[in-house]
C-alpha cells in the first residue's frame, strides 16, 4: 500500500502509510492501543476505504474492491462463532453464503479440520469447546476460503498465557504449512518477535520502522521503537 490515509471525524487515524509484503511473508503490526493497527488491517480487508492512497494485492489495485473479492480472510479477536451451529457449519458458513456446492464445502471443512486438529470436534457446538478450540474454529473459517492473505486481529489476546504460547506455535506451523501471506496485529512483544518475518511498528497512525525482528531489536530507529521491541539498555 502507498500513501494510505484514513480520517475519522477530525482525527487522522492512519497517516500516509506505505508498506509492502512479499507473498508468503508473516507481517506483524505492533504499537500502543489506539495507534491504528486494527484500522490498517480493516483497510487491507476492505472493511474501511482509505481517504487517500491505494492498496494493491498481487499487482491488482483493490482499493475499492469489495471485501469478498479481495482474496483476504480475517480472523478476529472475539471469535464470534454462531452458537446454534456445529463446528462444521461454522467453518463452512462463509462458503455456503458464497453459494458453493455442498460437497465442495464438506471437502474444504474436512481439509481445514485436519490442519487444525479439529476432526473429532466437527459435530460439537461452540459452547462445548475450550477457548483454544474456539479460536481454531475461527481460524478454520478463514482457511476454508483459501485466501491469499490471512488477516489476524489480536487473535490470542483472550487466551491465558499457557494457551497463548501453544497457539503461537500452532500459528507458526500453520503459516509454514499453508505458505500464505499473513498480516497479524498484536501488542504482545513475544508474539511479534517469534512469528514475524517482518515487523511494522506503528505510532499514532504512522510507521515508525519496518524490519526483521532482530533488526528492530538490535537497531531500533528511535526511542519509541526501542521502547517497544529494542534491546534493553
Ligand atoms: P488499535 O487497533 O491500534 O488499538 P484502532 O485502529 O482500533 O487502534 O483505532 C485507532 C483510532 O481510531 C482510535 O483512536 C479509535 O478510537 C479510532 N477509531 C477506530 N475506528 C473508528 C471508527 N469507526 N469511528 C471513529 N473512530 C474510530
Ligand atoms: Mg485493535
């Protein structure tokens, strides 16, 4: 994306942001609460439209393309599963409203369930699942859509520390297995350092620094970045 800006009312929430991800990268947005991480993700998803600038996916200008036609899928922090639907139906729902055939949906759901180790839970309702299992179902809903880009908005922040550690490992495995591009928002330094191929440090809607985790850790561009990720000094 280049020159992307977004204003809500009188506040400039995203200010002239330019960034790029190579196919298959794991890009992590970090920064303090309110700095614009979710808004930036929603701009990529097409849930918001920028006031300035443009967004491209695979050389295609998607700045004004409908979310469903962008080849992206978003996983939210509050998983918002449908309580009355089974795990399988929750995962297949997006494909059903897209009008896909029953057999194709079943195949995609089975594939995602295999990857996420949810095969034995497909008939359960969300309330019969643990927090980690629910989060896996939410990720499954994204996988079945076979997006080019996965967007994650603090997907682990509702989980306890032990489960967060475990899910972090699963996300890394998922990324390696799918080879898809992932854009991931967190305010957790450990998540950022362990998952990212590249970290984007945001502050008040602007990019402070972009770089590989070790690069930012060793050579933070300024005090702000150092405060977030830098080596202790
Ligand atoms: P983060 O995810 O980094 O915590 P957000 O992107 O959610 O930050 O929000 C950035 C700023 O934009 C905040 O000040 C927030 O209040 C504001 N904001 C986000 N969405 C809207 C909206 N739809 N209308 C008005 N203000 C918004
Ligand atoms: Mg947010």
